[in-house]
C-alpha cells in the first residue's frame, strides 16, 4: 500500500502551497500525482517509521512502568512525580532548536538524529543504577536531550521527502508506525513484569537492547540526504542560524501555529497523569497498570493515517485544533466519576484520537510555512514552544494535585483547555499569498 517513489526519477515540482489550514493540491504533470490518485509514501518515510517503531517499543516500555515505579516503588508525591514528568516531557525544549540548527547546517539531518537516538538508548541502563530524585531527574534529562536533538531532524527528513500536497498522509504513516511501537512497548513491559522476579530492572535492560537495534536500523537504512520536493534558489534562502530560525516567527502563519501550540500545550495534562487518574477511578491493580497506554496507542494507530489524509483535504490547522476537543471530552469523562466498564475504553479512544489529530498534523502544517533550508530549525521552533508549555503544565498539575487533590487539578486543566481552544480559534493562522516553501 505504501510504496516508495522511483529512486531514479526526478520528482516533479508541486504547485505552491497556501496556509496551514488550507487543503493543498498539485497540478497533474508527467511525473506528478494524477487526479483521483494519492501520492506514494517515500522509502525515507518508511525507513524512519521503522526506526521510530523500534525506538518506541523501547521508550514506551519505560514510560509504561515509570509512573508506578516512581510513585509506588520509590514513594514520590504527585508533586515530585510532576517535576520528574515535566523533565521527562519538557526538558527537550531547551535543545530542540540546537538540534534543528545543527541539522540544517550542512544538511546533517541523519547524523544529528542518529546521535539523539543513541544518547537516549544509553540512558536506559542508567535507570538501573539511580534511585534518588536528583539522579533520576538527571538521567531523564539526558534521555530527553536525545529526543530533543533527534525530533526536528527526523520530521524535517519526512517533510523534505514528501510532496507538499500529501505531507499530512506521510506524517500519518510515520506516526502510525511509531504508534505500533507504542502499542507493543507497554505489552512487552507487562509480560516482563509478570515473568521476571526483578521486574523493573528487566524492563530497563530489555529497553536498552531494543533501542540499540533502532539506532542500527537508522544507520543502515535511512539515506543521508533527500531530494527536496520543492527546489529553492540558494540566493533566496537564509543561512541556517539560530537567529534565522527565531526570525521565522515573523511569518504570520508560522507564528499563529506556534502560539496555538503553546496555548494548547499549557492545558495538556501528561499521559502519565491520565493513566494514574484512570487507575484511581477504577481501582486498577498495579500489575495491570502497564496495559493502560495500549488503548491510547491502539486508537492513535487506527486514526493516524485517516486523520492525516483528512487534514490534507480539509485543512491541517482545523484538524489540529479540533483534536483538542477529543482531549476535552476525555477530561470530562474522568471528572464524571463513571463506574461503567466502558469508561477506560472511551477515555483511551479519545486520548488516542487527540494524538492522531495533533501530533503529525501540526508538523505537516508547520512544514508548509518554513523554507527547505531552515526546515529542521522551523519545526524545532514550534516543537520547542509546545514542549516548554507541556513542561509547565506537568509541574502545575502535579502541584495542584498535591495541594487540592486530583479532582480539583483536573477541573482546572479542563477549564484551561476550554479557554486555550477558544484562544486558538482567535489566533487562527492567516493565509499567505505566496508559497512559503518557494521564498525565504
């Protein structure tokens, strides 16, 4: 179904793209996509999807057991866990721009991504040796540094290898493969915890071995360079630099997307807190806790490609903002104190739908507003704002839970998300009259 384009042919130049929330189409050319036919997904996207699948098996094995390990095993308070969770999910914000900048200088996207994947892999066995809050926080910070370095170069490789009119689909395919790993990771952790006497140590050890395989696949099968789908004259391209990356916020469309990502990120409760809330609402035994992320991953897997293709047709910004309504509904179900057996399935389905409508779709939307020479830096700029916002949300939610209880904390998050969605509607990115990829 997803086959690569001919490696020996020169890709056709697509038509200029417009705003992030506008469907993109390309005219029919001798080698371009024909009406009624969808563009093929490139081999680069598939190779990166395989790397992400393997790596996510590793990382989600740790993520699935980490909340229980820290709160139950080490006895951390919700505030202490919120601090560590904020580090785990938000520390990468400080290095994403650096990773994007290094990748853009000389086109070293693969090298920077490989270094980031390798750094995260090395952190897995270190979790075996640390048992105090500062040391665990340091290991998680290094792990997230690796994620921060690799994310923008990886997404830039995807966007540069995919035709503009089908970027939503390309990111959807990648995220679907990535989420397959997220589905298998918690299942592997669950099986290990049931069989191994020292369950957590075994999970961390196996996680390291799997992560190492992912790095090897990246080095062997992901090409070092890609043909840009939209050639840009060198004289019109800003020289890659941190100043040039920040200067991209002068583009109204990209600035609007970045502000929306920040506003919504400030009200996005961490996955780990969602699972802890579900466990408390339903009294889920500790041994079954690692299976809770499977519902989110399954819904994400099923919806990533359809919502990516839908975003290509109806507008990526619309789908991105609309996905947060699914998250708001999930908060509502958790606040309703329902005891019905359908509650966890409904919450996980909505949680997965939220990610399917926002994760890759945001990157597909932002890519159309960034010139190819600054692609990693521009995507990193949006990712940095979103990651930093979620970092503060994790700390604030953990503090509110500790001070007032989980019910009050989640109520505050739901109100904040409602306000953020309303604000994002007002910050809707405006249309750009020229193709952002064709001009610097």
